[in-house]
C-alpha cells in the first residue's frame, strides 16, 4: 500500500476542532448522534432523494425520476472509486496517528456504545478518502442539480452532520473529507454527461412502469441499504466465511 503523509495544516485543523471534545456532555452527545446514528445522517438525505422520485411520479415529471437514478449511478461510481483508493492508500486515522493528543468525548452508560461503534467501528481502518462523507455528498450534489435551494441545504447538512463530527472526534483529516466531496461531485458530473446512463435510465423507467410493485419493493430495500451505508454488503462476505468455519 502507498503510505500517505499529511501536511501540518491537516493535522492542525483536526487538533483545533478536537480540542472542544470532552468539554461538554451536550455537544459530545450531539456529535455522537450524528456520527453513530445513520437515521439522523444518511437516511435523511436518502429520504430527500426518495422525495424527488415521489414528486416526479405525482407530477409526471420524468426528469425528476431520472435524477434519482442518476444519484444512484453516482453513488455506485463514487463508492467504487473510494474502495479502490482505500485499498491502495495507507492512511491511519488521526485518532491512531496522533495518539494522546486526541481528546475523547464524555460518555455515559447510554452513549458509551455510540462512541465504540461510532468511530467508524474500526479506528485502524484507512481514513483516506472518507466514504461516509463521499456518500452523503453524492446525494447532496444530486439534490443540488435537481433544486438549488434544497441542494444548498443538503450541503450544509453534510458539513454539520458529516464533516464537523469527524473533525471533532479526530476520525478524519480535512483532506480525507475534501477528496471524498470532490469525488462525489466529479462522479455526479460524469454520470450527467455520459449518454450511456441516459439510455440506461430510460430502460429502468420502462421496467418500473411494467412492474411497479416489484420495483417499489426493491427500491425500498435499496434505499434502506444505502441509508445503512451498505453495512449489509460489507459484512456479508465475513458472515459467509463464518458460516463455513473460516
């Protein structure tokens, strides 16, 4: 793997935000909720995306429905790119590399599990780029391309619910999340410009018209998986190996 050094400004930014951690139980708990509870972060943007689809259905607006499909294609491209980079680049989290310089939050019996699970479940997992921030930024970009007002609100939400908690707890460097956002925007532009995805969207919409019930079932399940940040798909190979004693 390629070792990735971080610039002094990257480290200084993490330490600046992290110095507020452990000072207030209110702010620590609020940040932990955004960090750990997908229903308060990813699922909200998934819900806004589904709203576009429902709007398109009620208004017979094919472009709105196509926008949702573009967001889905963009998510696939974004996360595929992230997975390749994570496999190639060795970049431990600030909480690992900076050690005792990082403050821990104030936890109670109710929030200890949030902290253990919320720091992305494995503090030694590579942090560059941030897949969570990239995922929600991809949806925010799609929302922006559909409606500027909603999109700006979505990007502010990405900042508040995605970026700041990760700096606050020392889980990501700014460059980790900046690259995730850049990849998200670039993927969305690529999907927008490539004609292949226009024709693919048309075929999917034709299938939806012919098999509405089945399409609705699969769409709900897919939305659920995305809202959980694909945890099912990530864990599934491990569970399969465990079933056969490996």
